[in-house]
């Protein structure tokens, strides 16, 4: 054996790859190495290694699909100049990579070398990976979000079905493209890319940013977007993942709810003013009759000679004061019945209390119900940032409830008490009446909208629920005082900072 041949056969026997060389013309095995038997797991002791037929038989027996193996080999014989590289699956669950090259002697193709390598581990890992990818893609396609991911150049590298539907094009037409190739306006693309860059450069995700898009038909779509930087296992930025969901419908519903809420508040306002209508008539009738009797008295004075100037002055003063009282009632009524305002402003409890008492007092007086005022005068001028109409509304609701409760009581001294105090940061208001508290079974339900114990046409069941929500919208608390010996509702309002 020459040195070269020795070297060659040593190399061949040391190789981990199985080698098999077939003669092109006779199709006989010319050469094989030790690793060939190891890779194929063929027991060398049981076969005659030079029996090609026996060797091929052993190989075919181990294959999961021998037919396609033979077909490929046949194909290679037909095109002897071709190379091939593929993976074959064995019955024992392993995978072998099969690589073949023609080999030439003096420029002529004289045979074919096959290399076999066990690639089970890598193949199984790849299969597992593609299974996981399929699961991931299914998850991505199922979630109610549009998802995309981009590389560092902000080109799309993948997306889910929902995103591709949003774009109106297939995933293959998205991958590799940038925002300027997508069906959005240049301005939108610039915006998206500016956000993307910010996320990638800072490495900080952005969550739930509301973005508005104009659709081709002129309608608006509101989406909630989150963007997260993508990093490799070394922690280096490799791109970004974006996820968004269409919240147009949700926003529209919110708008409708708000609209209905405002309508409801308006309706409740009208109804509580309606509850007071009888009282308001009193408020105005009473001073009107004072004026009427003053004018009668005036006429009488005029018949006397000389005219009693002192008496004239008294009557005129009385009329003047009464007109002022009517004017105050009208102003109060006007202030309270203004359409529901949404805004808060700087205001004073003093004005609110004046409005409410000017329209409500006479009603209580006419039924012999005393209004006790336990008011810290300084609290009336405390800085307050509030919706004046809404706060008047709350007080009117409470006073109407107190009136209804007290009116039917068989007591000699009937009263309601309006108390206004302040602490460092808060204003404390309460409306108490001489009733005996509210039974527990009603207490549990009275804050529910439409809960009423009053007869049809009298109560709407909205007073307490709307009052509570109005006070809470002011950052305050509205509650029933269970400790009071009488019936007492308490309001806490934050003062303006
Ligand atoms: N001061 C009170 N005294 C006794 N019961 C009250 C008082 N305030 C409220 N309630 C009870 O709470 C219920 C709900 O009040 P509210 O929401 O104002 O609706 P409405 O006055 O239209 O019935 C009343 O029907 C009544 O049963
Ligand atoms: Mg009520």
C-alpha cells in the first residue's frame, strides 16, 4: 500500500460520516467505511460486506419510505453530474442526512459518493421549533389583536392574520416592506416610525397609546397600541413587536353612555324641580299676596287727608323688600334650572345655598317645617372647584326627600337641618330631618337608580343615585349616616387646593 493510500484509508476509517461509493456502470459498491455501518446501525458480522444486494437490502429495511429512497437514487443515476442533499427518516425514529456527489476519473464520471450523517438531534429540534412556531402563529391569529414585528430598519418581518387583514394584503406582501409601502398616509407612516424608533433607541416599551386613524371612507378608527423592543439572547436590540386593538366601538359606546348619562341627569333635574313646583308656586304667591295687600293699604292711605307719609314709607319699603324676595327666588330658580353643565368652575357654597334656600324655603314654611341652619359662615366662602348646578341639584334632592319624609309625620315640631362645616381640606355638608332613620332593607337599595318607595308619579328613584354619582365625580363622598338618631345624609367635598 502506498503512503497515500494508507493515509486515505486511515482518514476514511476515522471519519464520523458514513461513506459509500458506488460504481457508475456496474452499480456495485466500490468502497465503504466503518462509520457507514455505525450510522446505519448495520451489524457487520451478519452480512457479507461485498454483497451489494445484501447491503442495499439492509439499508432499505431500515428506511421509513424505501420507495422514495430508491426513486431518488434512480434519479441520480439518470443525471450522474448532479449533487444531492436531503434527509431520510429511519424506522427507528432517527434522521440521516444524505449528501451525494459524482466522482470523476480522468474527467469521466465513474461513480457516486454518498455521505451519511446522523442529524436526528438537529432535525427533532427543528421539528419542535416549527411545531412551536405553528402554535405561536395560531395563538397570534386567534387573539383579538393585530400583531406585527419589525427589524431594526423598521421593515416588517412578520405579522398575524388580523394585521394582514387590516392592511388588505397577504403576509408575503408585507414581510420585507416598510410603512411607506403600506396603505397608510405618509403622515401616519412617519408617526408610526417615530414611535418605533423611540422604543428601539430607548429600549423602553410603550403601552396602550391611543391613536386615531382616518379611514379611506373618512370615518375614524381609534386604536390602542403597545410597542415592545425585541432583543436577542445576548440582550441586543433586534427589532420591535407592535400590538394594537380597535377600540372605536368601545369609545363610541362610552360616548353614548355619557350622552345618556347627561340626558338622565337632565331628566332627574327636571323631575326634582317638578317635585318642587308646588313649593315654588308658594314661594311666589306668598310675596305676591303681600304686595297685593300693601297696594290695598296704599289705596286706603291715599283716601286720608293729610296723607300719612310715615305709613306710605313703611308700605313702600315692604313692597320693595318683597319684590327683592321674588327677584331672589327667580334668580335662584334660573340658576338651578340651567341645562346640566359638564364643567367645573371656581364657585362658592354661599351662592349655592342661597339659590337652594330661596326656591325651597317657602315650601317648608307652608307645611310648618322649620329649616334649621347650622352653618359655619367661613365654610360658605371656602375655595371650591365644582359644578355649581350639580351641587345645587344634590341639595335639592336631599331637601325634597326630607320634605317627603317629614310631611307625613305626625309630630308637633317638624324640622330639617342643613349643616355646613369645614376642616382643613374638606367641606362637610349634611341634610338631616326629624324622621326616625331609614329601615335597613331600604338602606341597602336606596342608592340604586330607580329605587323608590314613593307612589307612581311622585318619586323617580333617581335622586340619591344621581346625587351620589355627582358628589363622587367631584372627588367627594356621599353617604347615609347610620349613627344618627334621625335621618341624616352626609357629603364630604374636597376644597380647592
Ligand atoms: N330623608 C329620607 N327619609 C326617609 N326615606 C328616604 C329619605 N331619603 C330617601 N329615602 C328613601 O330612599 C328612596 C330613594 O330616594 P331617591 O333616590 O331620592 O328617589 P325618590 O325620592 O324619587 O324615591 C326613597 O323612595 C325613600 O324610600
Ligand atoms: Mg328623591
